[in-house]
């Protein structure tokens, strides 16, 4: 699982890591943007929340992730990008993994300074990337998602990685951290 603020590089790293590790990436942000673009019922439900930089509710996210985990390609492992994002989602996710008789191997935290995060957001041009929304996304991260850092640190799963480095260097550091080079 990749954990980090909006624009910490989770999506970029997830793509690179999935290729290296030979597992699919499950990116909830991508899935939701896809549903919005398709005009799917799910997309209609989440569009406004996404554009405001807020979080989709835990119950709906559990449905989205639960049905994704049932697909065959998730049988031999997967990388999660953008889920869970609240303590409630972390509990939902544990239940799902328990039902599938799987377990979480590691949680990689990408650490990036706040101003770098906002600068990256402004350079990217997504509809939820206007400065005001970027700041809201960061506020929501601090309030709802950051508690997961302590939660996973206490379970011994957290691996903190400096995300304020060139893309390729971050990938190598994550792979090293996953190979057991010291828990955070
Ligand atoms: P992301 O690309 O991961 O930053 O996700 C884009 C947007 O999708 C977020 O700002 C939320 O509105 C929504 N979203 C993605 N994943 C979740 C999640 N796990 N829980 C709630 N909302 C989510």
C-alpha cells in the first residue's frame, strides 16, 4: 500500500512499482475518474465530492475496492494507491483481506514537504488541482488520512521513504524499503 499526501507521487510510483513487482495497481482515484468520464452511476455519485477535494464516503469506497479485489488479477498480490484514506477504510480493508485470506505486507509512506505538494498540484492541471482545491485536499489528508501513519507504524508495517527526490531514485528507495531495509 502506498500512503502519502495528494501529489506525493503515489500514482507515479505505483505505476513504476507495479511493472517491477509484476502485480496490478489498484488506484481508487483512477477508478473514480474513469467512472466520472464514462458517465457511470458511480461517477455521478462522486463527481461533486471529487471536484471539491473531499473524500467519497467509506461505504461506497468499500464497495468499489471490494469488487475490484474479487477480480482474478488481484489473486497474486496488488499495489494499492489511494486506499485506505481514513481509519474507517483501514478497518473495512482489513475485513476484506481477512475474507480473502490475504494480508497486508507493507505500507510505504512517501514523505514530501507541504509546499512542494502544492507546487506539484499547480503544475498538473487536473480539475481538482486548482490552488484552493489543492489546499483543501491537503487539509483533508492531514485530518482524515494522516492518522493512518501512526496506525500502521504501530502495526510495524510502515516504511517511510523520502519522496522529495527524482522519480527513479524514489522507486529504488521504495524497493529497498520493501526488501526489509528497516521499518520506520
Ligand atoms: P487521488 O487520485 O487518489 O488523489 O484521488 C482523487 C479523488 O478521488 C480524491 O480527492 C477523492 O475525492 C477521491 N478518492 C480517491 N480515493 C478515495 C478514497 N480511498 N476515499 C475517498 N475518496 C477517494
